[in-house]
C-alpha cells in the first residue's frame, strides 16, 4: 500500500493552490484553442466540395481526439503530474486496446479507404465476392447491402476492400448481351431482320452505339445469334426481359423458326 502511494505521489507531485489554478487556466485555454481549431477546420472542410460528409466527420473527430490527447498531456504537466510517466501509461493502454480490437481497427481503416477511394456510394448496385445488392449505408466498421430479394446484409469493411468490386451503377449506360437461336432452315438475313425489327420497336434501346446483331456460332442443332444493345443503366433489366419477349413475337410474325438442342435420327433403309 505504501509503495502504491509513493508511486502516485511520484506521478502527481505536490498539488499546491497556485498549481491547481495554473492547471485550470491551462485547461480553459486549451479548450478555447480546440474550439477555434474545430471552427477553422469546419470552414475549410466546408469548402472542400469533393469530400463526402462521412469523410469530413471522420477528419473532424480524428483531429478532435488528437487535440484532446495533447490537451491532457499539457494540463497534466500544468498540474505538476509527471508527463513522461503519463505518456508511457497512455502508450501501454493504447497498445493493449489496439491488440484487443485488432479486427475492429482493420474494419475501421478499411472504412476510411472506402470513403476516400469511393469504389461505390450509397444507392449503387454492386457485386463484391459473394455479396450482391444495393448499398444502403457505408459505416466506419461495416457496410449494409440489401440483396435483390431485400435481405439486409451487414458486411465487414475489410471483406469489401479485400474483394474485387463490380459497380453496376457507376456508368450512365450499360450494354445488354443476349443470345437467340434459330433453326438451320432459317436464312441469316431473315433471322437478323426479325431481331432488328424487335429492337427498333423499343425506344429505350439506343441507336448510338448502334445495336449489334451477328451470327455467332453453328451449334449441334441450332444457329446462334449474338445480340448486343445499349440502354440507360436504369433501363437495363426492363430492356433485357422486354427484348426477350419481343424477339419471340417478331420471330413468329416473320416466320422465323426458333430451335433448341435436339438430336435428329435418320433411318436409312437398305
């Protein structure tokens, strides 16, 4: 017990009245300085239009933490506390905390990378590893993604920074790739005309870049045609499904026989 009291005395020293007054004045001055720095920082960040609100908040909080840490050391010195011992104690505590929350720190720094690098933003439809859906919220530790069947999934940020991210919402235009098959009895000209007729009826399909319709391959029992059209990103799935239906109707109207994989058996009489 006596040894512990001696250690406390060696850390705090003698707190005389003038020392207490000096320490309180130092605390007040530091507090005012922190308010001034935060005000100036807030105005500077306000002019930085390229930074998102979460990044600005992160910078403000980080600077505030650093300022208060410096304030504690300065005020402790003003109160006569051994600043060297205090810094050493804070270092040990910080090391212990960092080791115990290593996973959280990894997610935290990954969150910073996501906010600064901006591989996606809230509202984007992404694919990252086995995670597919709409980004609902980007936090400092995890990101919320809603799957296509509207299941809210919380993903640790470290998983997102460690995966290949496909952002389907970033570009204004998107290409719809499709394949249609016809019988070998159908001429290439008739098949392409029927497909182009279906494309021409959909005003959402762009003429620039021009639609692409070409014979792609001769398969075992079908002739395969490759179709590539461009549309606005928001129209992608509507164009995909509507064009599927429109081509079937156009084939029927133009007498184009659709086909499927099958086997022809020829019996030769001898």
